[in-house]
């Protein structure tokens, strides 16, 4: 067990951040999965709606510090390509 005040605080901070990141990680996976599932089912309208939600949420994760801006842009770009490949 830690004895220094600063170390005790660091342990608390790590626990909080771990919990927050776990939420964002799960949310991220579910958002991406919703888009890919709709795209694989060739459901263009559902894929477009899921993509709108994904785009907004992924960029919100950037502002929260969970993702880097370039990583988010790459993920969104790939999802957009996937959605646009669906034949109407």
C-alpha cells in the first residue's frame, strides 16, 4: 500500500480514469459495430443513421481526450467509405 499522499492521490486518479476509459472503449466498439452491422445487412438508411450517431460520438470522444483527432478522423473516414459502398 502507498504511504505518500501524492501516490495515494495517483491511485485514486488511475481508478477514476480506468473506469471512464472502460465506458468510452465499450461505447466506441458498440457504435462502430452498429454501423458495420447495418452495412453488412445492406440497409443503407440504417447505416446512414448509425453513421451520423457514430460521427458525432467519435468526435465527442476526441474532445474528452479518449481518442486522438487523427485516429478519430481515420475511423470516421473508414466508416464513411463502408456506408457509401452500399448499393441503394
